[in-house]
C-alpha cells in the first residue's frame, strides 16, 4: 500500500526503565531523522525524561540533546579492566563487564543522574528513606531542556507519577493547562526505595511506572478526531528467551510483568474500539432513536494504528541489573537497537490494514545473540 498523502497525527508512548531508556532515545532520534514530528508524547519515569528532551528542544536539536544526555550518563566499570583483559565484546567477559557496570552504579551512582544519599535525613520529604539523590538529574534537565518551549503547546506532553500515600496515578498534561517543570520529571522517575519521592502541591509523588509503566492509555482514551499513528516504546519485552540462570529468570519475570501489563491494557482498548465502530454503523431504524443518542456520541470511525516496539536485552547483558548498566558499549547498543526498530516500525506502518478501528502491530525482533 503506498504511503498516505498526508501524515497521520503521530503520538509517542514511552515507558520507564532507567538505563534501558537509551533504547527509546535511539528510537526517538530515528523518528526525528525520518522527519516524523510527534504531536503528543506520553511518558513515565525515564520516558518522561525523553519526552522533555524532545518537547523542550527545537526539531533540529532534539537528537543531539538526547545523545548528549546519554553520553553524560555513560559510566564505564573498573577503568583498568580493559588494560588487563582486553575489551570484552560478547559472551562471559561481556556479561561480567555488564554486571560490574550495574554493581558500580548501585555502589557509587551514575554521576549525571543520581548519587548515593549521604548524611542524616532532614525534614519533610527527606524523612522518606531512599538510597540515591536525583539532584544531578535536575541539573542535567535544567541545562538540556527549555521548559518554556516544553510548556508552549507545540507538542502535547503528558507525564505520570504515583501518589505514594493513596496509590493513585497522577497525570500532568500540558494540554490541560498544567505546567511541567524539573520537579515533575523527578517525581515521575522517583522509584522507591531507590529514589526519594517529590512533594508537589501537597502530594508525595513517586515513579509513574508504579501505576502504569507505559501510559499508552492516556493517548488511546483521548484520541483526536483524525487518523492516529501511535508508536509505543516498551522497555520490558513480553516475549523473550528461555532463562538459564537465576539472574536471567528474575529479569525475565520483570519483563513479563511489565509487558503483560501493557498487553492487557491494549486488549481492553481493542474491544472498546470495536464497540465504538459498531455504534457508528447502527441500523437505520435505530440511528434516530433518542434513547440511543448518548451511545451514538461514543461512536468512532477514525483509524488508530498502534505499533509496539519492545527492547529485548542481549543475552550477555546484566540480567536483573540491566537497568543499572550505564557502560558505554551497552548504551550504544541500546541506542542503535532502538533506531533500527523504529525504522522497521515506520516501514511496516505503511503496510498495516486500512479501515476504521484500532489496529495493533508488534515489532518482534530477537534479542542480540538469540538463536
């Protein structure tokens, strides 16, 4: 099928995953290279950071800002190890390097994003126990993001956090008159007990992923009255490989839990869209029935396509600690993989079935090194 004459309304849904976020950054850079302008971005945790880097910069500077953020985050493990053992590329040495990188992040932090929390707790929010301080991330955001531009409405931005006391999801949305600042982004990524929550307007807020790691539903529940292409980037793949170690089994359990969370949500929205399409085609003898007027208002005839990209970690990554592996090789591989998957997604988007309703397509690429 040839490409449509005009581009659909393009939206991005970005999930959380700490260092796995390099994958979605690479995907977003590839989207920018393709000349596809997102008009709405919904993100949680590191997905909220990615959203801010995109919406808070002009198009020609976005890919560079994303790369700058992740280059600053690069933190090589055991600097002398390459001199002793040579640079490990794959296999057991590569896995050992990845695990060392994750351990180093746990012990010493990642200098541009978080650092170990020192000293006695102070008053207020500081009384909530946490291992790390996100002050370095705040400094990075203030340097790399133009918050005036982010809140200008050029791109609609929705980010999520979780009320630590009530458990409710909290949404900050620039289209609803809410101004998003550094503190909102820190709150969206404040995963207890690693990072301390942030108090905003009297509410103690933590990581958005605690409520919904991929806030795709925000977009699907408020679609514009036109054709929509939504690119959903999930950092925990539902499909994966058979685990052969305890660490791999634990990592796989996390992937399945988050990936199935997204899958169940999408299945529910597909049923809803089928019903909306049916309401748009009521039989003639029912179409003018006043008792059905409210139902007819829920009808939808526009087409919505959701393409899901999922990061499948290489088999020699750090297993359960993969989200804390900030080594240069790993971040580069994730960035490149995200870019490659996005290019596949954009190509396959041109060949999806036509017609009204919700079409969901999953890009399924094997993990690096998988059989």
